[in-house]
C-alpha cells in the first residue's frame, strides 16, 4: 500500500480495537470510513463487522492492512470509579502493549482514554464542543498525522445528579453508574448521540461518535494536504 492509497479508494478502512458497542466506530463511519471492530468479548450491538479476538495480537498481525487504527484500550484501571467505588478490583492495563503493537504497524493511529490515563494529551475533546448533553472529557494520543487543535468551549452549567445527598440540576447528564438522578436510557442516548444500543452499560462505556467523527475528518484533511 502506498502512502496515499486511501485517497484512490472509495472509502478508507479503520481498525477499531477494543471496540465495545461501537461509539467510536459510528463516528468513523459517518465520516466516510469502512470499519472493522475487534474485541475480546462478544459485542452483539456493534453495528459493523466484528472479529472476536485479542485486540493487541490482532493489531500486531493485521493492523498494517488498514489505513488508520483507533484504540480504546481498557481504561478502568485509571478511572475515578476504580479509585473509589471499585477500589481493590483488578483491571487490565493494555495501553503499553497496545501502543507498541500500533507502532509496529507503521500506520497512523490514535489512542483514546480517560483524562488520568498514562497517554499523551495531544488533543482533548469535550461534549460541549459538539453541542452534546455530556462533557465527557477524553484525551487522545496520536501518531503519524497532524491536526488543528479545537477550541475547548466553556461549560454551560453543572452535570446534573446527586452529590453528597444534594441534587444539582444542569445541562449535562452523568453517563455512568446507576445512582439516582442520572437520567433515563433515552436521555443518555440523546446526550451521547447514540441510538443503536439501549444497554445502559454499553452507553456508559462508549465515547460520543461526534469525537471520532472529528478525529476522522482531521485525519482525512491531513491526508489530502499531504497528497497535494
């Protein structure tokens, strides 16, 4: 594959590693990519072709066959809930092995994760940038391509829900857990821009498709500039 072979095809291909229910995948698809997901667990609501396999091994063996690689390596080890409510449980940290596998492919890639995760903060996305009903800050480490950093808009208010026995209202939904005041499944779907799954856990573990639509658009712009 030559450097700009994707520009001669009708749709570039992205490998969506540790894909979950497809929050990232839908954003890439809407931006014009064909998507293949890979996950160690069954993902019956994933809306695109899926391979059930070890994602690190799959990236290492097949990642070079794709134009772009996205990964959301397991992040529970770094979340606030793990350090609090779920403290003491064991969670895998696949970021080092996953990053090495992606680097070995020679393809451009991005890693998405929560803010405390040990990845570079090349770009941070927030739901307010896309008019969503969540803030849901996520950072992205990139390699092999460039982008124009977005403007992080001021938040319009609080994230609604109970804190220390008091309820706070606001324009954003807390899309995690099962506590009181967090919103209904339809409210979560609307807030996240997710309409293909109604499973609360899947929505809670996803990222808004708007994030990867932005990533994909920036990558395609980079490729067009490089080919000019």
